[in-house]
């Protein structure tokens, strides 16, 4: 083959790893057949036992063509197709098991989406047929595409969005375009992640009781929900599917902390630097690269904490996060884009969502402003002190407005604080100069709190007033750090026994 698409190359590397081969020329039909067979064995998941009356149930992979959501038999998230087209994908895999016995691997075939979900216009298998739909390929290529489509040994998850109030779910996988040796290392490491103890709860799913009928006919039925593995088949999967590709990087980074896996984890992360990453679903593929500073955060074991924290951000103009709140879904999408690209344009789109962030997001902002925007670290530190003060000012101002002990006290307090933060941000945004920024924002904050700005903010204020710090940078720094929830507020909530951000609703996988 003159051109090998990453989707096909992934199967090459997987076969080399699974069969301990040194070269692709050593691959034979029986090895390909075995890998397809293993993929079909994971075609669906189903409960391992009776789930009536239980709150959760363990799932197993199973080799079944048909699904039944009432009984908890779901298309596995590693099968890159749709429920509607699952039958075609199944038939293609089963057919290849027989074809591979009788035909030579160089036999001419037609690549269809049942074998590779990005066939046709999306996937070029050779230079001569780069844009021709259903171009002729070899039996080997068809089989390799099928292996990648079916194998559970690839990063994957079920992506969920709500459109016009209706859930839409589709399986996606993450395929790095690496040289074959580095791809083998990636697959070998990913398999280590799959069998790690931190991955042991991924096959557990909730069971939801539901009342049906009335009076004497009333009964309770139990509905099994998709297991955790649908959020990602790697340790610590994301709470929002939009964060899946960046959460994978964070999960690898967690293994960089462990002595027994640190060397390989860091090597794999380093191989992803400047590498094209394919996010593939049935009928579509998106290509992106991880920013090298984000890879550094993963290697330092900090990225997972950042991703988890950003999920618990609270949008100023929205109620609690829920699986049906499309504004939070949009926020997650732009958060993921910012974390992947980590550039000014992506930051602006992420920043357009006015939200309060958990304090651990400080690490992200420090990295972005110092590394990407090239702002002196001491100025960033000084801005962080002033931003923290503004967040406290907004909290104390809100407390003065909301009567303690009133109904929904903490929710009303949150709304009032958000209102104060919006007004402080508006003062900052509208400033036409550094001096105006300080006068409008700090003067307003001083009136609200009766306090002076903290001494540690002096450097930021000096550089902003003199113009040494560009106005846009001064605005972004101050607003970003003012959005970080202050620890004293969180302490008050804990003492009062109030639900904290880590108790919020997560994205669910119900079929309703």
C-alpha cells in the first residue's frame, strides 16, 4: 500500500502486538481471523446476573448480534458503528471469518462503512483512489479496517449530546497517527491501562426502579443502565463525553506517577507531541493535535485534576448541571477544544462562557498565561492575588444581600454572587485603558467590601497602569482569576453541610 490511513495502521500495529511479531510482512490470515473473532466476542455488553431489586449490576462482553435495552443488552462502545447499522457491521465481521479461509489477502475487495466507518470520501487507502467512494481495496485492507472497528483494544467511548431535548448517542474512538513502532508502544500501554486495578469498576452500571400501573396493578420494574465503560474504556473516564479525548491524555498522565508504569507512560505521552489524532465516529473523522504544554501537564500528572475540576464549573446564568442542559454541553465542547489546542482563539471561545471554576483550575491558567501568552510569572501571581480578592468581595457582597436562613439560601447566594461577578467583569471589560480598568473595577470592589486591594496585587496594578502589561492581557488575567472560587467560601459550605461541586449530577446514559 502506498498510503496507509491511521485507522488501517492501527490494526497493523495491534496484530504485531497481539502476536509478538516484528514486521507486518509476518502477518498471516489466521491471526487476522482471530482478531476479528475477538472483536465479535465484545460486540455487545449484557448484565452478568439478575438485576431486579438491585441498585447496580456488573456487565460482561457478549457475542450477540441483536440488542435489547430492556434487558440491558447494549451495543458495545468499542464497536464503531450506529445501532441502525450494527447488523451490517456484524455481518461483515462474520463474513470475513469465512472469506479469510478461502481467499488470498491480495484479493480485490470493496471497502464499505461496515468494515471501516470512514470509508469512501473520508478515508484514502491509496494515492490513486484518494477521493473515490467505495474504492477497490485488498481483502487485507478490508479485514484490517474491520479489526479496528471491532477491537476493544483502542481508546473509545459513547458520545452523548442532546438535540431539541432528545438524546443522541454515537460511539467514537481515538486513533493517533504514529509511526508503527510508536503505535505498538501506545497499544501495549493502553492494554496495560485496560487491565489495571483502577479500571475494575468500568463494567458496573446503575439499575433504576420505575413504577408502572396504578392501584392493584401497580408494580416496580427495574431498568439497567449502560455501564461506566461507555463514558470511556480507560481509568477515570470523563464525566462528560465532550471531554473524552483530553481525559484520555489525563488518564495516561496518572500512570506517569506510578513507578512501575512511569517510564512507558511518559514515553507514550511524548510520542503524542505534534501527532495528528483522529477522533472517529461512523461516517465522520475529526483531526486535531494536542498542544505540547498540555502534554507536559499530563506528564506532570496534573491534567486529570484540571479536567475533573473544569467539569464542576458553574455557569453564572444557569441552574445546576444536568444531562439535558445544553449550555453545559456547549461549555464542555469549548473546554475540550481549549484543552486540546491551548491557543488564543480557543481560549477566547472558552472564556466567553461566564463561569466560576474550582480552585484547581489555577494550574491551567498559570500554565496558559505564562507559557502561551508569555506573561511574566510574577505578574501572573500578582493578578491571581487580586482576582482572588475580587471573588471574595463578590461573595461577601452577596452575603450582605441574602438573608441567612432564608429558603434556598445557598442557591440564592450563588445567584447573587454571580450577579456581582458579572458586574465586576463588565467593569473590567469596558475599560479603555489600564488606569481605567483599575479605577472602575477596584473602586467598585472597594465600595462593595469596604476593603483595600491586597498588597500582593501591587505588581499587577503597577504594570497595568503603566501600560507595560497589554490591556487585553490585564483584562483576561483579572477576570480568569476572579472566576476561581475562593477557599473560604467552600469551607463555609462544608461546615454548613452544603452539597459541594463534586456531588453534582453527572452525565447519565439512560435511554429516556
